[in-house]
C-alpha cells in the first residue's frame, strides 16, 4: 500500500498547479466565457508546448506515454481553477477513442495535430433527451451506393463544437439490424451541420449539433463497423474517472476557499469560523473530501494499472458526485449573500459541481451499476 | 500510489482467516452481536498469542513482530468479520502497551508488556477515564490522586467503565495538581490500578440493549504505590491524547456490525424473485449500493490512516475523520437493515423467528453508543475543524 503520489508525480502536480494558477485566475475564467471561441488560444498553445496534450499518447504520435494517473492529477489541478478548455473533450474523449480504436492511418491523421494543439476534436455524446445513447444512437447513417454515408440526427450539449475540426459520434447504420452502432468522425465544417450555441449554467461552451443529410466518407469510420459501443465503453470509463479527478480538484478548492472565508469573515466580533455550527459544516466537508479522494484515486490507480474496475469506477462517480455537490451547497450557505453574487468565485464551483454530477451518469445511475456488480 | 496489499500481507490475511474459521467451526466462539471488545476469551487470546498476533505491531524488543498498523488492521479485520472474541487482550495491546513503551518505567515495561503480549492470566485492562462530570471535557476529571510518601491515595468516581467488572487492571486518569492557575489539562496523571485493591467498589450499569458491559467504579482512599504512575506527573492528559489516534483509526469502528452487513446482503439475495421487482426493490438496490460505497470509503479511510501512522505521522485529523465516518456508517447500516427486514427485525436473539443469524435489533441499539465513545462525533468534528482545517477556537 502507498497512499501518496511518488516524487515525480508530486513534481508534475506542482508544475501543473504553478502554471494553472498563474495562467488561469478566476478573472480569466470569466473572460474566456465571454470569448467567442470559449477557450484561451494562448493557454492552449502553452499547454501543447508543455506536452500536456500528449500526456497519455504513444510516442510515435507525439505523446509522452505517461501514466493515466498523471492525467488524473492534471485534471485535479484543472478542477481547482476551472479552466474552460477543450482538453476533456478533445484529448480524453476523442483522443482516447482514436488511440484505442483507430487504425494506424486514422491515428496518424488525427493524433499528431491534436497533440500539437493545432487541431481540436470533440465527441457528440448526448441525444435530444440528454442521454449517452452509444448502445442505440438516435443518429442514423444511411449508406449510399458510392460507399459514403448520409447522416441525420441531433446531438446536444456538445462541448466546443464551434471550433472543433472534427466531431466524433456514434450512429446506427440504417437497414443493418444486426450490427451495433458505428463510430464516425465528421469535419466540423461539413455541409449540412448546423451548430448552435446553447446557454447553460457553466463556463464551458456547449452546442446543439444537428445533422441534416451530412455526407461522411466511409474512410471516416473509426474502429470496426458495428462496434462503436464497444469502442466507446472503455473510453467512457476513463473519462468518468478523470471527471472525478476534476471534481476532486474543485472539491479541494471549495474546502480551501470556504475555510479561508470562515476565518476572515467576522460577525458578533468573532470570525464565523470559530462558531461550532460553521466548524461542523467544514468538518463534514473534510470528512467527505478525504473519502472521495480515496475512492477516486482507487479507481484511477486501477485504471492506470490496466485492471478491470467497473465497480470501483461506478462507486467513485456516485460518491464524488454526491459529496462534491453537497459541499458546494454548504459552502454557499457559509458564504451567505456574497456567495450568491456573480462576482464572487465560489458560485463557479456550485455550477461546476452540478454539471459534473449530471455528466456521465449521476449517483443514482452509478449506484444501479454498483448494485449490478454486487449481484443485486 | 497503489491500493494493493503486499504478498506477505495477503498471506497474513489468509492465515488469520483460516485460523478464525477453524476456531468458529470448532465451536470456540459463536458470532453474536455484542460490543466487540465485550467478547473475550482468555483461551482465544492465548491462541492468538501463540501465533504472534498479539503485539503484531509492537517492536521486536518488546516481543512483537515489528510489523505495522496496516498489518494489525488486516489481522483485526479478519477477526472482526466473525466477531472473534479478542476482548481479553484488546485494550492492553492497543492502549496500555504502546503507552508504556512511550512513557513507562523499565519496571512497568518489564512487568506488564510480557504479560500482555502472551495473554497471561490476570492481565485484562479497562479504561478509567470518564466521570459523571468529565465526559467530552475529559481534562475536567475530579477523581484525585494525592501523594502520601511513596504512595498515592485515590478518591472519586469513574463511569462508563467497559468490562470494569471483569478487568484485572484499570488505566486511570486522576487529578494530581490542584494549583488553580494551571490549565486543567496540565493537572492530571495516568496510573495503573489493580482493580482488586481495597477501597474500590464496582457497580454495574445496564445499558439500553439490556446488557452489562458498563460500570461505575468508586474509589475510597485507595492506596497505590508511586511505581504505578505512568509517565510524568501532571502530563496524563497530553499522554492520552498522543495515544488517541490508535483508538480512532481502528477498523473496529467500521466492523462492529459486519455480520449485519454480510447477512443483509444474503437476506436480499435470498428474497423471492417476485419481490425483486418494482419500485420497492429499486429502493433497496439503491440503498444497498450506497452502503457498499460507504463501506468501501470507510475501509479506505481506516487503512490510509493506519498507513499514515506507519509512515511515522501523527494523523490526528485523519483518524478523527475515519472514526466519525465509520461509526455513522454503522448506524445507517443497522437502520437500513431493519427497514429491509421489516417488523420481524425487532425480534431479539434467542427468540424464535429471528430473521438474521445476528441480532440486528441489538446492533441498532448498540449503535447509539458508537458515535459517543472514544470522542463523540461532535468532539471529532471540532478536532477536524480546528486541528485539521485550522479554524479558530
């Protein structure tokens, strides 16, 4: 057993933290949200130069073949500052789908420019009902005699679809009732793609993507025809754990900011943090954080070691979702009026916790997975 | 970072499990639902001693194996899964031994440590800390130990003394300094007291489960030699606090009702297929999955705290977190188990139709005490807030 990161990982964490706190103060988060593109090209370029976009990719494509745990630590640090960027959707979702399922040709085509930061990819996961329907997608691909596919359907809440060079999605091939869905990639500026911004409660740019007779060449299929769901599943497991990492970063920050505020804010001639009611709120947060870090890191180390861990992943997402959200609720209560204002930063985490809870399955969904895993 | 046990730790776990299962099969003990350390058998402790499992984490110079808190936790986890009767040596091994190693005299070490580690007859300990007016505010003890020549004369009253009626020795906190200008946590000292000394009266306190584990202990001019003073005079409170992490990080806080947990899973699995549909069963699935997650979190908290101790740290806040979380988990477990089982769950042990092998109703009642002993949840939260998070007093 070893519950600490090793020296290299600690150094890595420090370099992530130093860069992100310097480059991405909360004012910058707000600026980025106002920006049309929804991310900072400057920060993105620097992150590419530091090699962070290639952390877990193979060297031959420009990656550094680091461990999954390194990436988990990066997302923890990102969660602390809430940097809005296409990192999650481009590098984790699209990048891993391509690395794990693509042919050499596909990998050569997509991975090096993605790792360089020159191309941004995204994955359109959610259907009109907001569900990940990779097993039975509502997007339909119709094969035409020339061998290409004509795509029709709708995806919602697609991150960074506005700037994405490629959009990945699962579609059901019309007339093929036996095969599963297939994983496609479409040029982000393809004809027939309608990309409309969606106003949501969080800082990340999200879009509705409507496919109307979009033509996609057969060469754009990633992985095996009819196996899109099996390609998607292991990547989603990793994405869930990294989302937990991001949430844990947010959670740590919420605890730090709340404790800091409770020390500074005076009422009745004393810091409110000296009142037992406030202290016990904070202690509850600390208890939940300690447990959440352990259960999230457990899943991350198992994935890092290549061990199958469906139960541990589901437990981590269920628990982290619940306790992070609870902490942001309590934190708002402790911050009181000032926390409810737009200008104060704690509300950013309140929104982040809510969105993160709902993405990739909330706690009820994941507890159902846990129940399956324990034979109920 | 890795969450795996080593080969030798897995081997230890396997050995302990085989041992406990063999003892259970041989009828040495049975799985009952009492407070864990209230179950004791000197014979069972002797057998553990023969295996080298008492003092497994004690240094070799004191007869231990020199292994860590993690190994001790592995061993205890397997013991507690079956509620093995470890109470005879439990307190001596966990609390008294380490305190004597740290603060005791040569005579005290030579006299007590070998007896504790080999589970000799006449070496069972109880703790004489709480008093009617000194509970959470432990430093406010008013039992006095007044020096008279080479002796101390003890007067006063202790309460909530678990196993006081069967213990051979008591580990006593008493006031030794009456200078009112001193803060009260610098006025008490620790002593070892032979429970059969003249002047000691023990009165049973029956708890709401209907069982006798607690006692009131009265001291009326009890004379003990100064060689039973442990550590420095007036430093007793500090010495006790230094030892608290061992108590609070214990996995017994998670596993006092483990048989309820395993039995509940069995009960749900054996429900009729016709019952395993509909919204009621969805509720059961959801709650059971939640408990599975909480159990996992609790276990990780216990092991990570033990690991921190093995790294030479003093994880005061971490240990408090572990205990606060685990004891509340056990209360939720018993509550939920009774809801799933329904009205039959209030049937007590020994009565016909008891639904589980263990007395879940008793566990539910015992649960009241879990969040009180060894630092109430509220005291633990104060520690987490003030020492862990640095909030002002």
